[in-house]
DNA sequence: TAGATTGTTAATCGATTAACAATC
DNA sequence: TAGATTGTTAATCGATTAACAATC
């Protein structure tokens, strides 16, 4: 299957919206309704669906329950995905505390850190010594990891993860990680994202000023 | 100026790398060195530079100090950008505590929340009542805001921000916000990012299984 | 000079958007 | 049926990559 990363991301968002729509009693909708809610176009919606074989009815649009069932199937809601987080700093702990994961099939099973002061083996999820990372991941066959450590530690953590069997990583460290091609890496750089907002605000302001003159 | 969003993002990353390189005494480098460090190609690096008029020397590559100075100029390091965060939950507080912002020109000047239990007017930055958002932003001419509230409150918060004069927003709420075109919005959906990692891990596994058969 | 590197133009790739036939 | 909506094919757009001339 082709990756079509951006389409997949939107499928997750359609799903999110459909769950909300269902909760307020909606039973059927058109691609236009979805587009409107998502801030995209109905063409985009139908294109995404077409890519993944999701189909509706040429007269009555989409049946919400059917669509949702198909999306759940496609996106693998049914398989729980267990996740470890390395780094119990600000970001690691924020993710740990986020309650929204569980109902969508994501389970944070443990955090790891190198600082003994934050160990907490009896918490849920437990915060464990970094040295246990390999063994924990390997024994529990964990496939998804989050790297939320300072940049100078990130590559080292990733190397352990790979050895232990991790197949996909969400990386918050602001560094280009080296990894084999079959590892899926998703870099998220929050400082960069915020910096870019500031940049574009300034850039647009300059533009406006220029055009005013 | 064209937006070239992805190029701008990379410029910030080049800058980050140059600062580290400088700290270990490097004085000159080639596009190839930058590419290697960033996990991209030298063509990409030179293309990015070319887009923004950054030039090197056809024989000796780039002088680190010059390049850094030009990048700082371009990316506006010199203007401090003040930022408000709305929502003092997990994400809002994690961002607040992040120390890396200040040295790159970003200053979190206040958080806002609707829960009186988290108010703290004397902290740095202070956590203030949401009702003060409009007045604070307006009076201090803040232009950048972060939305880190639950999705059902996000649009409301954005509307206040816009009225108060905010021009760019980093939005963590998983919802498509409605806003005039001249507002710059950067959506960051952490759950979605993690879900997609899990998805691609499964998808690639399926692929591999299929090919093995 | 010969070799290495930059900077730019052209080609390719992937994703979005437009157009429109099929059909309920 | 006529009108509305889907699903797909073609066109466009933006970003990346390849090719290569310029030149230090």
C-alpha cells in the first residue's frame, strides 16, 4: 500500500469528527458536511476515501455508522498499541497524563528516565530506570516509542529502542536521528513550530507594510 | 515573499545546528556537512539558501559566523516575540516550563485558564483568569498565542485572541478553527501524530508479511 | 590548471484541486 | 425525470531531486 501520509492523517481526523457527530445523533452525512467540519473541501474528502476504498451512496451520502466502522477497521482501532515514553520531563509527563489516548487504542505502558529522583515503579504507568528500557521493550514486544529526552541523549535512546524491537518512533528531540529505513520516525519539534508562527507573523506584517506603501 | 513554509522550517534547523557547530569550534562548512547533520541533501540545503539569498563561496563553502548572522537576521532572532498560552493543562504547562524558548527570541509572558485553582498572578510567567485574556493581549500588543484548551473551548478562545489583536496561533486543540485568512494558524495534534506512528508501524508490518508470503 | 563546490535551471514527484461522467 | 452527489480522471501546484554550468 502507498503511504499517502497526509491522507491517513486526515482519515484519523474524519474519524474523530464522526465520533462527535454520532454523539449528537447524526446518522448520515455528505462529503460536504465532513469538508466543512474539517476545514477542507468535499473533493479532498472523496479523494481520501477513494484512496482507501471507502464508499458512499450517490444520492444519500455516507451512513455514519458504516463509515465509522470502516475507518476503525482501516485505522486499526481494534488492535491496542502499547507505547513506551523515554524521558519523564515536561513533554514526557504531559503525554503520560493525556487521557485521550486510551480510547483510541494507544496505551502508555511505561516511562523511562535516567534520573533516580523520578523513578516510580508502582505508578500507572510506572517510571522506570533507563537501563531497563531494552529488557522491558524486548520482553513485552513493544513496537512504538516516544523520545522526549534532551537532544544529546536522543540517538543513544533510539539505538537501544531499535535493538529492542521498536518499529516506530515519535521524536521530540530537535535532532536528525540516524536509523534504518524500516524504522518509521515522526519528528515533532515544538519549539520550531512556535518559532515558525512568530516568523510568519512578522513576515506577513512586513508584506502588509510593503503593500501599504 | 513566498511562504515556502518547509524551507523556513529548515532554516531554523540549520541555525540550530550552526550554533552547536560553532560551540565546538567549527569555522567553515560545506552544504554537504549541513546536509549530513540534518539528514537531508546538499542540493536541498543550497536550494533553501538560494531561496533566501544566502550565499557561500564556490571554493570554501560557507563561513559559519556569516551564515549564522544572516540566518539570525532573516529569522528575526533580534526581535523578541512575546507569546501568551491559553490553557494551563498538561501541554500548556509543559510549554511554559520549556527553557529553550527564551534564547531564541520567544518569551512566554502569561498563561490563561478558566480554573481559579490554577491562578497564580505572582508566578513567572503568571497564570491569569481567562477573562483577562482580551485586555492583556490588547494592552501589551501580543501577536502570538498558543491554544492548549479542550476542543470545545478552542474556537471561543481563538475569537477572543483575534479581537484582541493576535496574528498567529499555535493550536493544540484537535479541531479545525475558523479564522480570517490573515491569521496564521499552525495546528499541532499530538495524539494524531502518535496515532499515525502506530498506524504506519502496523501498515509496514502488514506489507512485510505480505511480501514474505 | 584541475578539482571541488556553489547556485540555478529543468525534471520529477507527491499532493491538491478542477472537471466531469456515472448514477441514485 | 431532474437534480444532487459520488467517484475518478486530468490539470495544477508546490516541493524535492537531478543535472550541470559557473567559478573559486
